[in-house]
């Protein structure tokens, strides 16, 4: 192989698979949807946020998913491109709309959701529509669980995972639990766990850990009950308390950065994007605790910065913003 720049850069592609949608966020925090005087459009969807997080930090990212062939869908594809994310894996559905979510920001910065997906375009992605060439060129293939809820998207998700894995990609999973979208909590748990043992990097939040284990304890024993033999790194994010990490040979915790939190939307996605961007060229850090801790500090800084502004995508940090927070700490 030639060693020109094109080849080496294309070898470190992160492909993110799943949903992209528009969040409608109230212009005023701490009110219910009914009380909100107005709403702002905020593009989102966890896998799309991760792709943009990677690109904003200087990495190479592509998004694979389906949008409505409508103004919102084309707007979202445009936002990916403006942010340096490849849109070569996007399909447009003629018959279904781009998904929408109305989000309430509670006074403490946490969120509640009301979704419009009946069905939305992202749910209708078929296996035969996948850009397999793009997927097979991924060094890291990242996904959530919302794409597992209904067919045909579920089959497309499984097919994409299989193609990426066969081509040698590292599989990264953030279940990103959104209970209102599932028929029942039992179904959510069962489907989220149905692909658990395929992923090599898994990130769960403290709330997701409780949900998946059925335990109200957020401790090492509870986290390690989710361990499986193919796993290289399990992360539990604890919001303002930082994160815990588990590998085959070591485990530990990394503190969070204390910032003025306005909106937690996208913080987990920034964390994942930062982590994957640092792993993609050198997976040996998964076996090197001091280096992994440095990366997790950086990822925590990226998550923290994202909470200081409203909306996910506008708040995702650049490398220099994250480094400034690290320096100031």
C-alpha cells in the first residue's frame, strides 16, 4: 500500500450508525411542554452527535442512517456536512418524515422527551440501503439501541454491525436508553442485551446501569455483572461524579470537571466521541492504564464543556477548548 496521506487518514474512520432527528427545546428552562412559550430547533440524535463530536475534535467521521426527504431531513444532512462529517451513508425516505422530539429542560438541566415517530424515516432504513463500502472502511463502528426497536431498521443495524466487524472494526456501543420509545421496559432490556456480547467498548450511564442490572447499586459488582469475554472497555458515566472504567486487567475512576451546567444534552455523546477519537489510531491504550486515564480525563472535559451551553451540537467542544479546561483544572 502507498503511504500517502489519503490512505493513512482513511484508515482511521469512525462510522456512527443510527438516528438523527430534531429536538424542539423550550425557549425557557424549567417549564413543562404545555407551559413553554416557544421552541428552538436543535438537531440531535445520539449517533449523529457522536459523529460531529469526533469531527469537531479533528477526527474523521461518517454517519449512516435514514432521514425524511423533507426540509428537516435535508437540513440535518447539511449540518453533518457543515461539521465535516461524511454524509455518504445517508438515505432519504420519500414517504416518512424526519423524526422529531419535544424536550423539556427541567430546572436542574435534566430532560424529559416526547417523540414524534410514527414511523419516522430512521426506523425504515433497510439492509439493502446500507453503504457497505463505507461501513467496511470503518476502524471504529459506533451505535446505540434505538435502531433495534423496530424492523426494518433492526435488521439493517445487525447487518451493518456484522459487516463492520468482519472488516476488522472495533465495535462501540452506547445503549442510550429512551424508554418512551420502547413497547415496554422488558422489551427494551431484552433488545439492548441481545447485542451486548458483540461490542468491545460499551458506555452506560449510571441510570442505564441500574436499569440493565435491576440493581439500585452503582458499584463495581453491579458494573462487572455486565462484563462479557469480548469486552475490552466498559465505562459507567456518573454525570458530575465523573466515570468508572473496567478492562480485563484493571479498573478505576476518573473525576469530573465542575462547570456551570445549563443543559446536559449531548454530554455523553461528547464523551464517547472524544474517547473514540483517541482510540481509533491506537487501541493499545486499552491495555495501558495511565494513558487510558489521560484519555478519560480528556473525554470528561469534553462532556463537561457540552453541558455549559444549550443544545448538543452547538455545545460540542473543539480540542483546544477541552485542553484549556484540562490546563485550568
